[in-house]
C-alpha cells in the first residue's frame, strides 16, 4: 500500500500511553522505508497549536513530501491532531489511522474530522480530510486501556445505540460492569459500519452526518469548560453527560417519552457521574454552547431523540 503511494518516508505519531507498549508493531517498516517516531503527551490537552507546530516541524526536518505517510497510532487525540497536521502539511500527506482505544476504533479514526482546540473551545479549528486507510479495529488493544478510556469509548457506543439501534441499546443495558471482555467485537463492527454509512452519505458534514452529533452539543461545552478550569474529562464521559441533558430536551422538543428518558438516564448513570442540569452549571456552559460550530441565527443546534433508535437533526433551540 505505501509502495503504491510512492512513500519513502514514514512518520509514526503516537502518545505516551501506547508508545512503550506497541513500538514493536512498526519495527518492520524500518527495513523498507525511512522511519521516525514522534511521541507526544497523552490527553486532550495536547490538541493545541504548540503541539501542531511541533509535528509540522518534525515533518519538515524529516523532509516529508506529499507522497510520504503519517501513521496515527493511538486514540482520539492522536487521530484529531495528527489528522489535522497531515491534512495541512504541504496541503496533505498520506494518512493511515491505527486506532488503539475504543473511542478511536468506533469514532475518531472514522470519518475524516480533524481538529485542535483553540481558546478553550473544543475542536474549534480543523478540516474534514478522509484518511487514506484505516487499520481494522483490534479488540486486543482494549485489554491495556485504563477504565477511564473504556468509559470514554462506551459513551460513543451508547450514542450509536440511541440514534440508530434499539437492539444495541438493549444489549448495552444488559452489561452490568465495564471491562474489556464485556465489549463485544460485533458491537465495534456495527458501530464502525454505521458511521461509515452515514459519512458516505455526507462526507463534509452538511446534513445527514449531523445525526452523529447527539450528546455532542452539551458534550463539547462540558469538555471545554472542564478543560479551562483544569479538570479535564474524557470526550466520551462528556458526551454521556450531554446525552442525558439532550434526552431531557428531547422530551420537551422531540416527543421522547418519559419512560424512555429514564431508561437512557439509568444506563448512563450506571457508568458515569452525571451532575444535575442546574441553573449554575448552565451559566458556566453558556459561553461554550453559544460558540458551538453548528449554531445558526443565535440559536443552538441539537440532535434530539424521538425515541430510542430514532433521532431528528437540526433542532434549533433558544435555551438562553
């Protein structure tokens, strides 16, 4: 594959969580290509201009050109940050995503959304640029993840169930404890296939792809707020909390039944601490919600639920 692209130089971008565990996976590359590895600090805090410039500098020093390849080996931060670096360096080098977390396997590595955070706003600057190749998800990676990383991926998995699969929702409701062995490979495969189908309909995120935003309007606001006060939460945890809040709105604006709302809340609260949707918290989140990139005409854009497995997009609501 790399030979077909005319690649001579390969840079592997990874983070401090996985560099030591999996460095042997890429040793064979050095016999066929000029190779370098760049390790950045793990976590959402690395999605910034400083780290982006550092990647560009290393790519420039390495002499990479448009035929060369950046391999993104890690979780959501690596996919987002590395994908943006690759898309913008010399207007684009080849990208191979190798997801090692549940979140990356079912979400960040698929669909081509790349970004960094800016001025405490989540994913404020970025482009949509599809990866050239995505290595198939390897569930064996899940056994080395911290509980927080498993919960982060589970948040996105619950989202897929709520917007498109009552069957997956029922299966997740049957999971009493969260562990790597509890995550079924067929769940991962279904989530990946579903996202790929949606992205194929709307690669540039203009309409149909908005269905994937359920839980993310509040979720991104929560991530931004907690990052600014130096109490960062994982993406999936923020989305999980956001899904409870947006399910509440769904009762008022989309017809979600109270019975289904409490089923959703019960499942999410089994694995996450969900703060009350208080007036004080809404005051803290207001500036971030108003900066959401999906907004229009001063109204906040939500994806809501009519029922479990049936979502409605582009609900513009003036909540302040």
